[in-house]
C-alpha cells in the first residue's frame, strides 16, 4: 500500500506528499491496434531515485504495459509510483525487477510493465505535471552509523534524506532531532502522538500534515547534519542476553542487543561488555555503586549527570 492510501490522505494531497514522481495527465495512444503491448502516458520522476538496485535518474519515463489483458496503464502508473515510494526496495505482492530491462513483473496474476527514460520531458511532447514538493527536502543528510531500527522500521547504516510533510509545521532541525530521539528509544514505542509507518518510512506527529519521511541516500552526501547526540563509536556485533532479565528498573528480555559507549565516557566496547555482564549478575537486579539507568533510552551512567556510561537497545530480529 502506498503512503497515501495507508494514511488515508485525500487525493488532493497526492502532489504535495509524494516528492518522488507524478503521472502525466495526457494519455498516449497505443502503438498499433493489435499490438501485444500498450504504450502509456509519460511519467515524471522529479529527483534521482531508485527502486531496489534499479537506478532511476530524474526525468520523463515512458511506461510500456507488456500484459495489456491483465494490466491497465492507470494501474501500471500507480504501481510505478508505489514502487518509487517504497522505503527499502523490497516490493510486495510478488513483484520482481529485471534490472537490465527495467521491467516489473509477477506471475500471479501474470502482469508486467517496463519503464524507459526519454529525457527531461515526455516523448509525446506534452507538459508533465510538476508536483509540489510539500514541505520540501532538507538540505543535509542524516547519518546512521550502525544497523538500527525504530520499532518495526529497519534503518540500516548509511545516510538518509529527510523530507518534510509541511515546512510550516516542522523545520528540518526539528525533524533531525526527532529522528535522533526515535533511534535512541529503547523499546521502539514512540512518544504520543508520534507513530511510524514502517512500509514508507513516514513519521507522523498525530496528523497527516505534521511529520517527515526518510529515504536512503546512495553515494557520498555533501554534508552531514548530525549523528545520534551523546553516542560514541558504535560497538561491532551484539551482546546476547540468554533469558528474560532486569537491570535496575530496565526490563531486558532475552535476545541480542546493540550497544554503544557514550561519546565522552572513554569506555571501550570490551569494558561495556564487562559492565553488562556485571549488571546482569548483580543480586536482586540492583545496579552497583552510583550507576543509574534511563529506561526511555536504555542508557546507563555512573551517577546522575555523569558522562561515563553506555547505551543498549534490542537488535531487530
């Protein structure tokens, strides 16, 4: 399902909330009445984009339906738009991509269509609809230093573009700070009224007009706004907890955990592992000495206000 359908956005918002692409308004006549394929309206991709490993430079694209008996031009155009909106490039519904021919197909039902870039403008000479970008794309990228997740949304290491739903309701700095806070959340349950649509990577602050969505950026970004505040260098691998446990007031279910020292703690990853083992072995789940834990972020510090400490978070299964 697309971002628009999942969030029940009105049709009028289609051109303000989907910065990836917009369908051309003027249909192109099929090539040959008895042809086994159908040439469809041109489709404008506004930004350099990709679907999985298929790179799609900005410009106009012709869509060709290879199975006109089972797929209409309108459906193919809408599917192309959905695929461009998809966060991780793993298409649902049995759809597969053939990179060499830019063809999308599935066997049940048997459906297939192909796309081909024709240049900056549609090949049929029409004027493409230029969608309003809504809140706009933030000018800097957000860096995630290790494999992470926010609830059910997987956020692999890399750089991300932040896109505002409405610039009047939220700034880029606020979106970046919110994303950093969400990544540091221990249990993945966002503070109300925030919620996340894991399929589209969209974060909404209780309204379809307030929030932002993220998308991976390939290549080298021109600058980076921030990494998670307070974090040092993330530790490689995960720490395994063998049974449901508790450290102080923090529930620690069995499973694997990401862990990272705080930036100014001077703790090594080996020392963090030693501390975790010590805390888990403590009688009656009591933290030793002055150690305290912040349940919201899973952060342990050697005393309130101390810069010595580390953060843990359940790894995504």
